C-alpha cells in the first residue's frame, strides 16, 4: 500500500507556480521524501529528494516542515511541457530500493 | 551513456502464450528492478535483482512469472501462459547501488497486450 496521499489532479496555467502537497503521516525516521515525474508512455523520472527543511535544484523545490508529516513540491513558472503525473514517495534509507508508488497527481498545464 | 533500454516496446500475445521482456540497465549499474503499471494507476514493484541474484521478489505473482539477471546480457522478465489481466506496461529501472541516495533510472517500458 502507498504510504502517501496526494491530490488526484490539479490544473494550472503557463507561467504560474504550482505547489503539490503530499501527506505522509506515518513516515519513519529513516524515510526520505522523493518525487518522480511521469509523462505519458514513458517511465518515471526522478525530480527531487529531501529529508527535512528545504531542498532546491534546477527543476523544483521541496519544502518539508519540521514534523515531516507532509511535503510540498513546488514547480516555478510551469510550461505546457510540465503536464505529467507527479508521484510522491517515501523511501527508506539503505533499504532495497523498492519504490512504492501511489496514484500520483495529474497536473494539467493550460495555455 | 545510453539510458535503460527495454525491448520490445510493444508486445502482443494471445492467451496462453509466453511473453519475454528484456531490460538492459545503464552502463555500470548492477541493480535492476521491475515494476508493473496498470492503466491510470501508479507503478507496482515486482522484483529486485542484483547480478545473478534475486534480492526481493515480494511483488511478483507466485505463478507464471519469473525474472533473471544473468552475468552476461540483459535482465529478462518472463510471463508464462499469459492471461488478459497481464496486459500492462512493464517498466525496468536500474541503479548503481542500493540505498536512497542511489537514483533509480527507468526505461521506456514494454506495453504488453494480451488478446
């Protein structure tokens, strides 16, 4: 069973900032929070990963509050090509790397 | 540096036939994972292999499904006597090592259709 809960879908417009929040109330001490992006007919692609506070890379930012029971993926100034499904996962450090995917959030970016 | 390669990209089988799905991991990667994705759903873990060894097959059906990752050549996911419920996209991923800081790179998937 997926250990995370996230909205089924979201709509946005080009140029806007998109924030997708994920709930993981039962996150374990050794779990990291990881986000993947999947385009139609393609395999998922790693976006960002964090343990606490804030992580930023060239694609997105990840905000994690102190209690770590939720996290927010922030996509700045989205474009049409950001239309995809975004998956929030919790991954145990040094585990066998079995990734548990939930249903994800379908982001639709409109012109 | 080529990414994870899977073939065939599309595979059509009739009920009762066998399906063989191949996965070539990224160069230097010795950890391979297979996932299955049904339409409109997330990926479901099937099996984790590390060169010639099955490490975790907790997500693999007990019957008809098998996986291998030989010393030489690609990893193979084999489905015997396919049924309509096996129709899905099967994704392979590879990583350099195990652990959360070792990113899994996914292939483009094989779409299996069972008639």
